C-alpha cells in the first residue's frame, strides 16, 4: 500500500464544530489506514488551544504543531498582512516535514502559495458560497483542488474558481453500532434539532412547526441543542414562552457530548436554509434516528422523501410540520421501520468510515499522480502588489482605533478601491455608512485613511436619529430608493437583513453597496 505523509491544516483550535471537525475526522481515518499524519492548528488569534485537540492527537499518536496562518470562509476577509508576514515561517515548517499532500479547511492562501512554490499538491475542504463572492476580480490565491460534502456546492466552486472538485461526504464513527429503532408503538417521540441557534439554521420555524404538530395532537418533546446567544435565540425563547410550550419544547444549549442525546431521541429535524450538507443528518443516521429535513443544497442528493427520510418541500413551519404529521401517520401504518432500514443502507453508502476511507485514499492517489500548478502567482507577486497598501496602513495605524480590524480588510480595500472611487467620482453617488456602532466608526476611519477624497453623506440606522461622528443619521427607508445612494455596510448583527433589504430594492453588490465589516452569511 502506498503511504502518504499528509499535513492537515485546521483552524484556530477553539472548538470542534462543522468543517474543522470534518477535516480532523479525515485525518483520523487516514491515520487508521496507515498513512503518516501531521495536524497543524493556527495560533493566528492567540487563543488557547482546545484541550481536546491535544488529547486526540496524543491518543492517536499524531504529530501536532501550531503555526500562524489565517483562514477564511469567503474571499472578502483574507488577511493579506498575515499572508505576507507569516509565509516564510509556514514554508520552512512544510519544507522540514516534507509532506506529500497538504489538506486545508476553508480558504488558506499561505498554504496554497507554499504549495505552488514547493510543488506539493494542496486541497481544500470548503462548502457554502454565494454567487457574489467572486463579483470582484480578486488576485488568484485560491486552491484549485477541492473536496466538498455535496455535489451542489462542488459544482458551484468549480464554476467560480475553476477547481477540480470532488464530493466526499462527512464520515461518522458513532460510539456503538448503528441501531434500527422500533418505535411504532411508542406513545411519545423525542425530536432533536441540533446546531448553532441562528437564522440560517432556522430553529424558529422548527419550533413553530412543532407547535402546529402539537395542535394536531402529536405527542412528544422537541429538544434544541446548540449555542443560543443573541437576538435570534431570544426570539426562539420568546415564542416558546408566549405560547406556553415550555413543557414540550426545551432549548438545552451547547452540549459537547451528544451521544446520550442521540441515543435517547427518535427523530432529527433539520431546518437549515443555507448549508451544504448538514453534519447532523449523518450523525443522526448513525444513531438510527428518523430524518426530517428541509431540501437545503445537497440534502436531496441523499435524502429521498418517504424512502430513507422525510424531505420537506420548503423551509417554513408549514412545510416542516407537514412531515411531522406524515411521520405520525406512517407510525400508525407501521411504515417507519422500512424507512429506517433504507436510511441504514444510505448511511453505509455515504457516511461510513470504510466508505470515506476508500474515497479519500483514491482521491489522494489521483492528486499525487495528476497534480499540476494552476496559477503562476507566487509570494513575490503578492508582496509586490500589496506592499504599498500595507506600508500605507502601517504609516497610518495611529489614525485607527482598532487597526487589526482594518488589517483584515486591507485585501478587500485594495480590490475595491478603484471601483469605489469610480462609483463616487464627481459627486455622482452619495456615500452612506449603514451602522452606527463599533463598525460604523471603524468604516469612517477607513474612509479617512484610504479614501480621503470621498465625501460622507451620512449614516443609516433603523432605530437611531440625530448625528453620529458629526454626520447626520438617516432612516434606511428614506435612502434606499435613491438611485445615487452608495452604501457601505458596517455591521455584523443584522447584516443579513440589511443585504436582503438592499436586494429587495434591486441594489447590486460591489456596485450599489459594499461590505466593510466582517462578512456573515
């Protein structure tokens, strides 16, 4: 058997969520298959390493090291200063280890540039994207080999980045054997909804759907697991309280060991509106739960309605409650066990450790045999292009109250500068900053430092009036219908609502509005 030395570049070592957990599981599978493994965790954020990483690597006898590099889930927030400053250190570490394959989570420009210089194949694990990610012609620092967990997004990355993409789904190795449940005669079922409580996970519609099901005499409890902080979580709690649902619906918060919750539950409800292929589906399948899920992205590639689960027609409470009621009817007819048997076969086909191990090894062999460098852009080209703006930033750091926030936007500032100045030339467009909090102030500082010829018309805020930093505050609704308005988004909380409203007003990204705060999606 051919042995590869694979370096896996994870994120910042703070949690085991989502994509980074998937990549760590890939590393563990390759170790078990006899491959040589090095795991790298970034100290870019100067945070304490989650103890679990060290424990896992120690138990599995995997070499683990820390290097400084930044990763991003989308191209707007690449830290070009970090790329320039930390490239040489990362390169030396890779040269010393002499790996055959580099494998990163998300966009990792430093590792991609090193791979080009050292001629070592580099593949990224990354999932969702939106069509406006590449509206701007960014310098090509992006990997061109790609593993995705859905065909849906594999095709999208292939389209926008010309990647050689392959779909390899998430592996699950649950603590015990996959169990086929026999619960047709159970009086009440336990339903789970698992994941960060946020708009894209859509828990509020799941809660409303379960409420509808209760009103149709469905008996059971809904348990919601996941971090629950912020306004959206409060809306979920308020709905539960206002409708007297505390005995039937419980928000349990984050749980780092879900084995018991999965074992004690019967049904998973996944309400996601934006995701590639939710890990919770494969995890729940592993424990023999019935799957009720929205048709988000790659889910219909695996879940087929009334065959191996229940696939909703849409994302609203009515769509989800429809499937809860169908499950109840199928329980009465004794039809659920056949669905669970089919789900077991689906798990073995797509998510078993054995299947994923074979798929990964085949991909690595092909990558090693056919790898070619798709771009001739190297670190020297990056330094030549970005050194002037980095020097400008360094010279004017004292004008910035939080320079590190600006640093993470220099790449984006560089790419949109000419476009923005052209849009605002000769007073044809009036500039508004949408946000009067911390990021509103930071964006005003960016204008003063990098675009001092721009004249700010004012700020936008839905709730505040008066002035902010000496400029007038306008209601968004009084401005967004104007053809000459050019908006700089300067908020994280509520950013999705801002973008939706802009799109409703037919505003175009990178033409009518730009995102100068960290992007959320």
